């Protein structure tokens, strides 16, 4: 067994939602299950995620600086840094400062832009917010994980023109357009790029680029889209890569686990806004042969 000092440590910069299975409430158990030490830096604390009719929210931005300063005094070495949803420019700047202070040459910096979906920016987000994320976080990342909308926004690609390539007979055009976006994103800094959530009929596809190599990983849709699945995906991929797994295998592992979690949630009639009941199959995630456990 590895010593405690050899255990991987991953800093997670995201909000904490007490109910609804998203952000830190799912990321902490996922990272821990994969045998890394999860170290949260909250950006905000919410009673529940914002998909419910109401919520209590406490903005943690002004505390992020002193919080990381205390960690710096402890000389904590991080093998990975993950960033997620941030709805204030101050949080983005604090995350950039965290990367500056704690990232070493071999630290995996995993950035989820988390700012848009379905062709539009989230409510309250602006072009200024996009620029902050691109310049302060994307350019410093080793891995980025935008969804299709976010990839289009970051590269200035027309989202409608990408949708127009969806029919089966234009699959070659779609892949060419996605590869073009991947290359533009890599030119910003990150060597590894994952574009997620490309839905086609009853399947979805993730684009996985590691340097010059680009792969298209497809899977059958397991049910309705649910909150928190992106956070689970990020946690599995980042922790797996930090632990030495290749990027495409890590993405496949995340796809398979999320698909299974959605199916279990459908079977258990878990309301969509309550996310996925990943707890029911969490023991399967730690299996080294998970790809064979379906």
C-alpha cells in the first residue's frame, strides 16, 4: 500500500450545494472513491442548487484569498487543480491566483468553463465573463472540458452552423468542424481538450484530444439530462489522469459510470432536478476493471 505522503491530492475550486447532487457535494465523494485526497476551496455555499424554486446562498469570494494563504503556509503540494462554475469575476481571479501559487510543472490543471449551454450563455453571464475565463483560466489549463456551446463561444464559432452539420450524411463535416475548434482551443494553451455533450439521435459523443490525436467517443443516451453529471465527469477524468490513466480511457470511464448512474436514477424514479443517485453504484467506480462492470 502507498504511504499517505504518496497519495495524490486534488484541489477543487467550486461551490458547495447542500442538496441536489452537484458541484462539491458530488465531486468530493467521487475523488475520494478514486483514492485521491479531495481538498475543497468553496466559491459559494448554497442550501441547494439553483434548479429549485428558491435557495439560500452565501458568497465566499472574499474568503478565498485568506483560505488559500493558510494552505500556502502549510506548503501543501497539489497533483491536480480543478475549477468549476464561477459566476463572479472575483472568483475567476482568485482561481487564477490559486493556480499561480500552487501549480507545479507536473500539476494537472483541469478547467471546466461552465458558463453556457444550448447555444446561450447562462443568465447573468457576459462577454466580459467569457474573456476572464478564457484569459485567466483556459490559457493556464492542461485540460479543458467545455460543452459544445462553450467551445463555440470560446472559439467564436457559430453554434447554429455546427447544429446544421448534425444529420448523418454530414458526419464528416461535423467531425471536421469539431477538430477545427479543438485546434483553436489548444492554441490557447491546453494540450488536452474534451468537448462534451454532442447529442445525435439516441446517442451522444465526446471529442477527446490529446496533442495531435483526436478521438470521438460515442455512447447511447441513458435517460434525461440531469444536474451534476458534468461535475461527476470532471472528477472522474481529472482524478484518473492524475493517477496515471490516459485521457481517452478516463473519459470512457466517466461516460460509462454516468450512463449507469442515470439508468439507476431512472429506475429508482429520482426526480431529474435531484441529479443522479450515484451513491447507489459508487462502489463500482473504484474497480480497476470498471470497464467490464456493466
